[in-house]
C-alpha cells in the first residue's frame, strides 16, 4: 500500500517500520485543523497495511510539535459550543487511534513537544527523547484545559500528583526531568536518537506481531480493571497466541515431512 498524500504529515517506509513525520517545520510542526484530521488518516493507513509492523512518530526539523497553531484559532470564533465539542471529540478519536493500533508506536521526541505535542507522545507506547526535548501541557496558561487525553494518560504514566502539577501549572520540563519522573523511556544525544529509535523498532519488528499486538491490548484494557477482568483478558489473548504458535509448528513439521519425502 502506498502512503496517503497529506498536507501536514508524511509517512516514510523503512522495511517493516513506518516513520510518521509531523511535517510543518516552518511552524515547528504546530497542529492546525488539517493536521488533527490527517492524524486519523495516517492511523488508519498504518492499521490497514499488514507490511507495517512498527510506527515511529516524530517531527520534521528541530521540533517535535510546538502544540496548537494559535493562528488557526480564528476559525472557531463563530462556532457553536455543540459544534466545537464535536470537533474536539474527533481530535480525541484520532489521538486514541494510535493507542488502539495493534502495533507498537514509538514517539521519537527530537525537540520541543508542547501542548498537543506532549499529548500525541503520551498516546504512543514508548517515548524516546533527545536531550533537546522539552515537554509541557500549556493549555492552562491560555485559560484552557488539556483535552486530548492527557488527564487520563499522564497520571497512569507518572502518578496523579506529578500529573496534577504539570497539568495545573502549565510548566515546561526538560528531557532530564522527564526521564527522572518516568515520562520517557530513555534520553539520548540528538545525533543518536534516530538510530536508537530504529534499533528499538527493528527489535519489535522481529517479534510476533500477534503477540505484541495482544500485549498492547491487554495492558490498555487491564490497567484500570479488576484483577479478574485482567486475568480473563490475558487468558483470551494467550489462547489466540498459542493457536498461532501451534499452527506455525504444524506448518514447519509438515514442510519438513514433505522435504524428507521428496
């Protein structure tokens, strides 16, 4: 499948790994209405292409994503509250789509990740950051709230008290602080970040996509549920995995028998 042509995003393929670039470097990859919509298009493409095993999300140029493009705010001047809520819900669905992908998603944070930039990183499975990275949920500074899932995702990542601090104060933190509080998986010098992200992607590519996808589903569905619900989810997932493992064993055994008889 060929990547879709998009105005604000670019997908590049490297074997079984796709790299999704937020591609507005002149705007420090700030998100406008078009990018919010195209994130849903990109997520659907990644989901539908069986050749893509891993996704890396990053920003073109020196920034990951500077947050909301404030120059696009004017389009909401005459919109009703009901219509605005509909727009926000679509944005939320498009961010959630990356969590729902049955494929690992790595945020490669190469520079500032502010507002929506921090939020899209939180929607990924793992976050690798450059020492140049800066994180911050700045919405409260504009008299707004975080509305793309951070109030749920961030407490799960770093604990409720630290999440409250970041969300309610709107402050920025550097990569070292993000690493200290557990917001990111690892921090690398800028020149090493892409190589480390691709190395992780290659490792994930080599694993069973069924098992990796089901691990992701189990973590997502079991985190806030009861022990019993979590165990049942794991049992169901394991039954699917074992069926695939046994099928591969039978296929190999059949191939060996055919080879011996030829």
